[in-house]
C-alpha cells in the first residue's frame, strides 16, 4: 500500500514537471518566434490591409510589393554578397587567430600568461564603447608604431571605409567577441589529455606540428562553435561596421539607412510627409530579408551547432 502510494506521488511529480517544462518551452518559443512571425505577416500584407479593422495577423490581400521595394532600396543582392564576403573573411581569420591564442594560453606556460589571459577576460567584460575613440583614431591615422611614416615620407594611412580594420583586428585576435572565442578554445584545449601531446613530442613533433596535426583536428567542436558565433555576430554587427565603414553596401548599413532611402523613393522625399505605418511595413520586410540567410544557414547546421556547444563545455 505504501509502495503504491509512493509510486503515485512520483508519477504525479513527473507529470507536474512535464507540464511546467512544456509551459516554459512554449513560453520561450513564443518570445523567440513571435517577432519573426509578426514580421512575416507584415511583409506579405498589401498596403490596404494596414487600415483594415479585421486584419491582425493573417492578411486579407497578399502582396510581394514590400519585398520588391525593400530589395530595390537595399540593393539587396549586391549587399548580400558584400556582407557574406565580409562575414566569411572575418570568421575564418578570427577562428585561426583565436585558436592559436587559445592553445597558447592552455598549453604553453610562459611568464605573464595569467596576466595576459586576465586581459582577455576583460575584453569580454568591458563594453566596446569605452575604447571606440582610441580605435577610431588609431585606424584613421594608422602608422604601425611609427614605421609607416618612415616609409611614406611622414604620412600615416587612413584605413577607415575599407575592409582593412576587419582584417587587422581578426588577424590579431582582437575582433568582435574575440575574447570569448579565445576562452572557448582555451577551455577545450585544456580538456584534451596531455598524454596526446607528450606522445607527439616523443615522436619528434614540435609545438607547431603538434598543434596543427594533433590538437586542431581534435578541436572540431570548438571550431564549429566559434565559426558559427563569429559569422552570426559579424553579420548582425552594426557598432563596429558603422564605425569602420561609411559607404560600403553591407546589411547593417543598409538597414540603418532604409527609412531615409524609402522616404526619398516615395513622393516628396521628406520622411515626415510619408505614412509611418507603411514605412514601418517596408522596414520590417528589410529586417526579414536581412535575417533570412541566417535562418537558412541555421536550418542546415543546427545539429552540428548543438553538438559542438555540448562538447566545448561553454556552459560549464
């Protein structure tokens, strides 16, 4: 009798926990998916549906005019190619440099390594706005510790409005969120048994060979995690992108200038004379077009991404 009662209580607890878990998952899914579903609903509406009292989520008149207008204003295909090229370049360079830095912090003990890693952790904690002005001035008058003026007759180089700031910061493991990537690689390399490296050293391999042929192939989960994080964050970045670039067609710049460009395309060219609801509709369509490539990529790589997160121990 007591055993049956205990089993009933355990069954009741499991059922209650299942209900709580279902509610939490449904709530989180709603919070994440609702903005996207709302933008999809808005993007396929006709302009006449904006003022229809019976239209809330499901349009009465379907239209692709919002997509056509947003694609035209954003120069979408050219912008998509530029953004994909920039994100891919910075992702590959950042992953390579952060893997080297993470391996050095994990395995190569040298004087001051703890202090340097503390600096890496600070780059995760310190807001990028605090160092914006020094970075901007350094790139505007780039002199490479005074070497460039010696070669160019006293003139420095302005690297702004080019891809060079992204290349240099990625190569030196100081790009967007690089501190986090170094931390991920360091934690993963520390989890690999030292006996694997020692066996390579006994066979005559050096540090570089061991890293390239032994450690890096075993770091596939960390590499996949960093590649995906870096690509998505660079794609969505507007802070550094708008700082380094002013005229290049990339997604963040096009989205920020979409309302102004739309007002120019419409009659009169003055934003205050335009229908704000219609302008918001086209802007939502532009945002949807901007995140669409990321959604497509996620559909193909989400399984590898989840497995990599589990194996890197990023949450531990």
